[in-house]
C-alpha cells in the first residue's frame, strides 16, 4: 500500500527538483550542502516528506531563487500542510484520496460492483458500509455514512469537478437493502446525471468480457501541469498509481470502457427500466 500526497505537496516537490536541476546540482551535491541525507532529498522531491518553512528557505537560497519565488514556495508549503474539511473524519478516511479528490478538476471512475461512492445516497451507503464493515457499531456506521455524504458536497458549486462515471449494469440490478432503497438510489442517479458537470454511462451486460474485469479504479486530473493520479481500493488498503505509464494504462482502459458503454441518454433509459424492478413498495 502506498500513500499519495496532496496536489500542492506534489507541486512543491516537483518545483524544488526543477530548481535544483536548473542550478546544475546533483542530488548528492544538493543534499550535502543542505545538510540533508540523500534519502531526505529524494523524499522531498517525490513529495513523500513535507518541508517546513526554514528548510524550504534554505533550499531556495542554495538554488538561487529570488525573494518573490522563495515566498511563493514557502506559502505553497504552508498550503500543502493545511487541514482540510476531511481531517474532521480522520477516523474514517485513510490515505490521501479525499484530499486529492477535493482538489481534482476532473474525476473518472469505473465501478463494476456498486454505485460509485460519490453518487451513493444515505440509505444505500449505510447498507454497503454495514456489509463491508460488520465489526462497526451502529454509531460508527453513522459516522462513516456522514463522511461519505460530506464527500458529495465536492460535486456542487462553481468549482465543482467534472465527474465521468462508468458503472456495470450488474451493479444497478444487484439488490442492496430493500427494494425501496434501490429505487431511491436509482432515482437519485437519474437526477444527478442531468447535472452539467456529470456524465453517467452504463456498460451493459451484453458487452461481455471487457478490460474493466480486474476491478474498480479512478483517475483524478488536476489541470495546469499537475500529473494525473490513479487510485484503486481493496480490503487491504488504498493503492495510488502515479507512474505515467501506469496512469496512461488506466486512462486507456477507461476510454475503451466508455466506448463500449451506452450513451448517457441510453443509460438513463436503462436505469429507468431497472428502477421499475426495484419499485417502491
């Protein structure tokens, strides 16, 4: 399991590496002059260690950064260490996925088993959490549901990311909770699928075998020059994919799945039809 840093943290590490290379200093030379170990420098530049203001200032002085540039990097370091809304749920969220999700400008997600977490309503989420985490008390389940609902706020407002969600038809037909639970969940999907920042497609069972059979995944994009991050989740923990070739593979898989899926309009028709099989009592 690997943990991924926040977007600002990654940006700081990448900029410090660029400045070191621009100053024509090898990693060994820079580490020696800064009084750091080679390991520390590597962790800084790969955003595995967040520096304090003094260390950032010292690095800027060594690399010949002017005062405005130094001030900007120190502020970037402070911003990278700020507490976000998700820290109030540190007992629920592990890793840095929610921090990355909150800063993303575009989210692509493939889900072959369940409704994607960002689109789950409270009743559906509660049933899923109860089954997936049977050791939780009822109050702990409530806490996890609250955290999942808080994530959905990210899809609202002028700075909301675009969300392109692909879901297997089987996830729509799989009963979760009561018939009423599923009916309400499908109704909610039909509503949010009309939002301008959301694209929802269903991969029909008739598509047969496909490249998404290995499991769910997401790819987060951030705009500017920040590289995309891939993410998968399994019972043993979170896995972040940051190597360019591996992220590219996830993107190609997503694009192939999207091309096999029904159009958003056709998907809405199918969801409405499936919804009738989970009709309210």
